[in-house]
C-alpha cells in the first residue's frame, strides 16, 4: 500500500511510444493529444508507483509482464481494451505475450468504448 502520494506517477497504461508504434494510420496531433489526456476511460491513465513506472517505461507485454501473476488477467484485458478503444495494432510478439498472460483467464472479459476523438 502506498501512503505517500509523492511515490506515485500517472502512467499511460499503453505507453505513448507503444501507441505511436501501433497507429494503423498516422494520427493527427489532436488525436495524439486526446490519447495522452484521455480521462474518459478509467484504463488509459493509471496511478502507479514511480518504481513500477520506471520499470515498465515504454515496454509492451512482450518486454514487460507484471511481476504479480495475480494481476496478469486484468493486465491483459486492460491492455487489449485500451488497444481496441484506440484502434491500435498489435505485433506478433505482443499478441503471443498477451495470450500467455491471459491463458488462465477464462472468466475475464475485455470491455471498452471506442474513443470519440
């Protein structure tokens, strides 16, 4: 449990660098700004410990799986939901990593609303 807010960062669940690499067509500056500041979804921007944010940096699930296995199902579902919300592509290594993380998650649902911007 974190009791000192100074130890928290606001993080993009799907990092900005990953978003730019995953655009299916180049985004306008307005769309990039909409993603960077998306407060309409509880999943785009999350509070994390500064240490976790530094560890994950701009990595996708193939490069940085959460160390806490009990979080794998939620992590995979949130990652996929965010990618779907913003119509982002997934490369093969990322897809395989997500399938591995979600392998034991038969009851986990992916939910999202398409971004309006």
